[in-house]
């Protein structure tokens, strides 16, 4: 088993004040040709919350929770898009004498943006720091780990209890995930070790996680759907659909009285969850007379923190990998070309 001398939490990053908002959004969208008007529109979502994204506080809380859960390795934290930037963190690890670290990413799934891009981020940061940089191994995707599924099921039950009693029995579970370009979603690869799925891993894993949560919510008696949110690409390019707001309109037209929205594609209640669901989707539901409740993401739960420790133990002590359902545990290491994606217009 590898001998690690540090733990790295790797996340997306977010602004921590109004002055950070536009520079952060420019980092996120650099090279994608997103118009400045669109950036200004998205910036208003952050300004409405004081210019602070919830994600950084949630990362700090997770680091504290995994220490409570028994993590005994020195803990570091780096982000892709805002301070603390990953390269700066890797440099600090090198200064501290870290030689080999294990990295947990705040994304549970396989795909370019959910997994491969974080692997590329690690490689780029290590290269930037140079020969003194530590080796960093990324923990496997955990979309079907009990520590991810069980907190979601518990929060879905809690959201159901928040609905008016006269409509809760007819509620539908609406699972949401970040939309991505269809070409990215269909990048080839295996869902779990040895299991190849046509159409790509991202949607297949989302459907499996949604199924596992559904069957643990009201005994699997509620109907459910998988939809998408937070699309950021041009209208001319195909992205995963349906959009959650369009889907809510369709459900209301079909006479569904209530929904519980479960952000299955996300680890924590960051800005895209808080604004796109708690504000925009909630407003859509209200305009339709559709009772609406939203399940919390699992990232602040003690069970989720224990899961992180269990995933580390898989690599450090050979503890058996844990996974629910039929896919089995995802592979710990991916081929170099796994989930590669080139954006249109790039070579």
C-alpha cells in the first residue's frame, strides 16, 4: 500500500468578496468565448449573496469534519479557480517536505469536467512546482459509495416532510446535475472497473446514483426523473437536457402536485445549487403552483466526512472498496486518455 504523508482537498473555488467575483468568473470561463454581458449576469447571482460563494466555507467545514472523523494526515486545500490556488498549495506542500499526497476532489462522478480535468490540474500544478513537488494520487469517483448515497436519501426524506401533507404523497423526485456538452458526456470510458457503457459514464453514473437514492426514499414508491441545470454554453451547441425549469413546467402540465429537487450531481450547496435551484427553480415552481422542496447536498454531513476517510483507507490500508448497486466501485486509476474532451474550435 502507498505511504502517504499528506491529504489534499481539491475543489472548484469561489469568490470571498465582491471584488473577487468578476476575476473568479473570468478564471472559470477563460478561453471559452463567454460574452462579458453573460459574466455580468452571473456576477449578479454572487452579488446578491454579498459576493461570497458558499463553497469555500464548505471546504473549510469539510476539512474540520474529516479531522473529527479520524483523518490523521496533515491536511491541505487547493482550488482550480480561486484562492487558495492549487499550484500555490502544491508549492507549500513541497516547502513542508511532503513527498506523496492523496487527493479528494469535491466531485463524485466520471467525466472530463468532473474527474479528468482535476487530474490535469494536478499534473499542471506538479509540473509548475517542479522536481521538488510531491506525487499526488487522486481518489476514485464515489458516486455510489454509501457515504454519498445515504446522506442524500436522508435529506430527500427531510425535504418530503417539509412539503404540505396534502401533496407530499404525490410528490416526484427530480434529480439534477450540471449540464455539460453532449460531446463531453459521451466521452468513452468504463462506468466502473471492467464495465463499458455506451454514451459515456457521466449520465450512467448519475442515473445509478439517482436510482440508489430513490429506492431509499419512501421505500422507492415515488416517481423520479434526472434533469440538468446551470447550462453555460451557446444555444447552438447541444448540451444535456432537459433543463430543470422546462421539466417543472412539463410536470405541472401533467398534474404533478409537488417536487423534491435532489442535486445529485453536486457534493455541496454551492452557488449553482443555491441560486439555480433555491431561487430560479423555486420561482418557476411557485409560478406553476407546484409545491417545491430541495434536498441538501451531503458535503456537510458527518457520514460524508467518514466516507472521505474510508476512501483514503482503501489506498493506505487495503480496506475493501465500498459501493452500492450493480456498478461496483469505480476504478482508482484511469488510463491517460480516459474522458478526454476537446472543446469545439480547439485542437
